[in-house]
């Protein structure tokens, strides 16, 4: 008899979190939920994909027994057991699977994306391994706040091959986070047996990350509960992250409808003898429980499940009028002050640093993280000195972009306001999942239950022979993602004001700076200066043609407008400042005034934001157009390295002037 069995038999009070009867009931609730879900999927009441955790119930139930209500978990596509064990309402869960408005997430998440941050459930996840960096972010929030919380990231054995897992684990080890990486080794990675993997691999990985390692019997709920109590206590006390391998078995297929042709029947039969619920019932009988006692529990849970099902079925469908609900939080309304006439000019780079310093000073929930932002002070020196002034809140990370963004997502969900840096905008390709599928979609998939106040800083710019992987403008790619806001300041005052506004937002904002502007100076500003997101600005009034531009191209456009004024050509220059969402009122209003439109951006011409602006201008502003809409952008090639080629590739004043003259000649 194990220590836990002795303890459970000597403390049999109902409802005690480590009481075997209670653990048994919790496993039954999950099992019956899954069995009903399978039937509803078969009958067409549940659509999409359903991945069931039958046979693995002891892992989440034993783990949840050791957690506080405010501890955080991230889950997987096979996550029903995890979220139910953490306290998710049964009827809400069923309604979510049915796609009802009364579901946990108003029908926006479905089986693979159930979340309830109020219960510490930071989301089941359809992307394998993606929850690991997010859990690391929740653990980062706990570390910075010193509130004693821990985070648990559930993942399958297959997830240990993903980059997100390795990056999240590396960050957790480096920062000594209060994080438990819990691998449910259920013997199969989708359709492949994990027996094909090298033995001892999990333990070796844990050692490499500097974590303690624990291999547990994932079908023995008492062993899980006892061991997890000790592991959670150690992590909570500051011992650093832990890696747990819970060895269990996936009784059903990878998904409902999986024909299981790859499954060894003898292996399945052997594991069936160690079904976690059967093992628990054997121990209950050994402890004096009768068959009638066990049958009564089954009947009670069956009744509870049935009540939940009926309540879920009665829930209403989402209204078509609500299609645009929960995409992002409403943009904050701010008033942009006039720039002080007597303010000293400020360099763009100094403005960025000043904005970060201001927010770090005034909001303890703000922290800055990224590669070399601490001791190195950023590759361009923008954050130099901040780490010394704000210990622990300006944090160097490993070279792990997915972990950087994911940690920002998790920390933001936990109530922090992280500002994370991706050194070059090209590197966003490395971590696009965490931006596109996590940060941008979590508010929507949770039905508005979570906000992600995350600011992502990055920079771009050609003209210094940085080559194809350190130069490109990707604002159109980011602007195409629902849920993101994207800003591109052109002046020091806007760099300061937009960055501050981004940090104040409750939805994710990507701030794209231009490195060739860092040492450019512009009018100064007051410390309370802010710039509203989503509001363009007319920088120069004109009557003959409108030039809509952004970032460095604003300066180029202003220079052209000044030059053409000598010829009597009046050019109105509009600085978008925000490319998602675009201020259509200002853009179309200017077009209505001048009747001619040029759009200038540094990104490649094809499929850029200029194409979207042109399409909207032709649609909504058609009757005001006196000439074709003309776009200015770089050729559709990667950024060249050779100076001679790059000079030809980069667009600037000559291209803007040529476009203006072209439409004025019509």
C-alpha cells in the first residue's frame, strides 16, 4: 500500500481533494462526458473535430488535486479532461461543443479551444505544443508578481518534437519559472507509436533544460495525486520548473472516426486491464466500498451528466448579428495633444526609449522582454540602461522568438502588459503561430473571456545592404490577421505616442519601427503625449493630389510635396500611422477633396496595403476619382544585398514624384 492509499483510507471525508472517492467521481465525470461527446459526434450534433481523452482521466484529475483554483493550465486539442478537472462547468462545456451561444466560449472555440481564464484555464489548443510558451508566460507573471501561482502545461508525447515546446522549455529553464511541463505519454503521436522513439528521451530533455524529472504512472490516480502534490509544492516554493512524464494510454483513436489500423490489439488489451477507473474502483472495494456504493456513484454522475446535456441542448444558437463580436477589444479613445511649440527636437530612437521608460515607471504590470534588450540594450541601443533601472522587468530571453511571443501572450492573459521585441520584422516568420493563431485569436475563441494586452515591437528597413532576411516590410501580412492592430510611426512624437497607446490597449498591437528613422529628429512632445490608434493625420494640406503613405515614405512624400509646390502643384500628404485598422474617413475624405490618389509604401507592390486602399478608393470613392489610383512600392523580389541592386529596388522620392506627375497628366 502506498503512502497516498494509507492517507486516503485514513481521511475518507467526502469532497477532500485527495479523497479516493472524490478522485474516482471526478474521473467518472470526464469519462461519461467523453462517452456522450462521442455519441453526439456520431449523431451529427457536434461538428468539426473531436479528440477524446478516454483512458487518460487519472492524469488531469490527479494533477488538479494538487493545484489551487488560481493556478493556470494550458491544454491540448485533447483537452476535455484537463478543463473539466480544473473546474469547467459541464453544461457550458457541452453547449460549447454544440456550438451554442450558451457555451463556455459562446460557441467560438469548440472542442479544441475551450478556455476560461477565470478558472485558470488559459485554453485548449489546436496547435500542437503551442500551449507551452503560453504557460511559460503565465508563470512569468507569477514570478514577477511573486504571488505563489504555478502554471501547468499539458501536452502529448508528440509535442516534444515541436519548436514551440523546445523554445518554451528553454525559456522556463533560463528564467527558473514556476512551470510544470506535463507530458501525457499516451503511447501514440497521432498515428505513430511512441515506442519508435529513443528510450529515456524525456528524462534527457528535462536534464538539458535544467529541470527536475518525474516519471509517473498516469493510470494510477492516487500516485498522480500524491506525486503532483510534492512536485507542485516544490515548484511553488521556487525550486524552478519541473518535467513530468505521465505514462498512460489513449484508448480511442487520434480523432473520432479514426479506424485505428495502426493500433496493436494486444497492447490495447493489456492497457485495458489498467483502466484508471477500474484501478480506482478496485482500491475503493479494498477500502470497504460495496458494489452498491460504486453503482450509486455511477448513477449520480450519470444524472449530473444528463442534466448538463439537457441544459446545453436548450441553449440558443449564436445570432448572425453577432458575427463580429469578440474579435478584439474596442480601441481606447484618447485625445492627441498639440505638440509644445517650445519643445526641443527629439530623435526617434530616444522617443522609443522614453515611451518604454514612462510606462515602466507608471505601470508595474509592464515588463519588456526580448533578445538582448537587457544587458545588451537592444541591437540599436534603444533599451540601454533600462534593465539596470528596472531590475527583473527588462528581461533578456534566449534566441527563441516563439517563446518570446508565447510568453507575452500568457503573461498578458494573466493581467500583465508585456512589451516583447522581435529584433527584425523578418523574424516574425519564426513565431507567426503565436501571433496569428494565439495572440490574435484568443479573445475571439474564448468568446470575449480573455484580453491579450500584448505589445510586439519590431523594426524593418532597406537601404543598408542588410539583405533579404533583414530588410522586408511585412505590414500587409500582419494587417491581414483579424484581431491584430498594426502601427507604423513616422515621427519621434508618433513613435512615443503610438507605443504608449499600444501598451495601454487591451488587444495585441504590433509596433513596426523603421531603423533608418532611428537617428532622425523631429518636434518634441510632452511626457503625457499619446496618439490614438486607428487615426491617420494630414501632415500637409493640398488640393491637387493626395499621397497616402506610412513610416519612412511619409518623409519622402513630404519632401516631394515641398519640391512640387515650387511648380504650383499642391500635394496633400496623409500619414496613415495605423495600417490596421485604417482610418478610412481621413483617407477617403482627402480623396474627396483632391480627386486623385497615390499610395506609397516600402513593401513590395503586389498584395500590399496599397492594393487594399486602392480597392476601397475605387469602391467607395469612385465618383470622386478624376484619375486612376496609383501605387508606389518596391518590385516583387526579395530585398537585394548588392548596393547597386538595392539602390534600384528601394523606392523613394523619385518614384512618388513620378506617380504624382502620371496622374496629374490624365
